[in-house]
C-alpha cells in the first residue's frame, strides 16, 4: 500500500461559512445556506435558489495575482492558505520541490467566460479581456495555489464533474505513496452560480425549486452552491518528524467507472468504488461508523446510492450512520466532496454525525439511517465519503482515527 497519508490541516469556504470551523458548526447544526441568490447576475432567470458565499473573507492575495484569477481559483487559494496555517507548514521551511497541489474542478472559469461572451456578443466588444485564457482553464486553481504557497512539487488540476475533489485527493495520496512528494495540498473548488451554468442545469430539469432534501420521499432535485475545500496531506513519517497534530488518516481510496450513461446513475460503479476503498484500507464494512453520502436529492441518485450501499455493507448498512451534507451546503460540483471531506474529518474529531437536513417523508427505497434533521453523537473511528459523478466516474475515500 506504500506510505501512510495523514491530514494535518483543513480549510474551506462556502455558503455555510468562510472557514472550516464555521462550515462544520453549521453542518453539525443542520443549518442550511440554501436560499435566493442575491450576488449572482441571473438576468432573466427567475426563482433560482442556491448556496452562495455572501461575502468573501479578508485575504492578502496580491492584486497582481488577483487580476489573473477567476472566482473558482480565488476560493481555492483562500481555502488552501487556511489549511496550511492550521497545519503549521510553509514550503519555505522545507524543500518546496517536495510540496505539491492537486485541485479538483467540476467546470472551469465560467464567470470570466460569460463576462467575455456578453461583452463581445451583446455589447460589441472587439476582443476578449487580456487574461481570459489563463483565468478560465480548469487547471488554473492548482497553479494559483502553487504560486500562492510556493509549492514546486507535483501540481496539476483534476476534473471529473461531481467527483473532482475526491479524485484530486486520491491523486495527492498517490503522489505521497509513490514517494514523489512529502506534502500535498489537495481538494476542490467551483463557482457555478453563473447564468449560463444555471441555464444548463435548468435544462436538465433536475433543479429543486425549494431546497435540497436528500433521501426524503418529497425531494425535488439538486440545488447548486459555490465553495472550496482543501486539506494538507503529509506522509505519516513527515508529520511525525515535525511533531504535527494529525486530524485523521486517509485510510483508503476506491475508484471506478459505471461505463453506462453520461447522466443516469448505475448501481455497479458506486458499489465497485466502495468495495475498492474498503480493500485499499484493509477494512471490513462493519468497521465504517459514518458514511457521507453523495446524496444529491434526485430520485434516481438517492435510490441508486442506497441500493449500492446495501450491496456493499449488507446488514451493517442499517446500523451505521449516513448523511448528506449537500442538504445544507448544496451541490458545489467540483468542491462538493472537498466540503464533505471536512465533514468526515470533523466527525472523527468531535464524535458527531452531521444530519441530513430538510428531511420530511420516508422513502421505502431509501430506508437506511440517514440521520434526519438532528445531529447524532457517535464515536466515529472510520468515516467514508462517496462521490459519484455524471459520466459515471466514482471516487470514494475512507478516513480513520490515527
């Protein structure tokens, strides 16, 4: 299996809060950030809800870097800096060529894309803004994180729709296990509350008109949000040598593909990813205490995921705690599983399972313990995080106490 990989710092921001601590507080209280969008340019779109960051926190990102950043890159940098502060690390204090970054993105710099399209097609501009190309590329967030923190080791972007952050973290684990890096800053970021992106999701007829109700029989679909979540990953030996506080270990990684449909979910792919994760971690299913479900709030996704969980865990599926925190931070696409990583790490730290908020009616096809509405105190030794994306790309992580 190679080197053990641990988490020594986390950072994040989303509609729930502008740091990891405030995000976790809202998650465990089941306090939703979903509501009418007030900052986004919705143009003729009416009645669209989401989970947006009302105001960015103070940051010291230099103006020279800011002018070349789309919003999704800025969110990633803010979260990465917070994670590095908690870890007590600086690339300057070690060999920067042993420090790297992987950042998952579900879309790309659509804020800048739309701004330029409107300027050219509607307002008669003759050319795009100078730095449009580097601002919109999906790998821009990873590049900006590396520049902001001085990371000169393996740095790259990862994109696999809603599983991007888990894939990015899995890729970072690989870099450390293979000996290519001692420290990796990994997670995901996305800023999809943009007119064109919202119009495309509206066309799929999967956007909920009221809120996100995962696993509830009266659920009506997905709600989109924006945000970023990042973690500092280190080899256990590196963290131990410097006396770092370890928050959790990344015990296992499982990846798979449905090879089925570009949009519709399947049972077999998620099942295979969860089984692969348990195998990689050397765990039995009954050792998992908490599972943060993909739980998007659509009929098909919730029922398919429930069926896959039952196949993998058997009778234990009914005794472990499950929840979907998308019920409070919404579906942040490439950032979703990074925010759910924060939920898993803090559930291990605090012994609290965050609830699935907004739950109202039982669904016979989703009959597991999804921790409805109220947090539950429970010793969490192992937590699992599911991310299943359009395109059938699946990434599952297992976190454990150290």
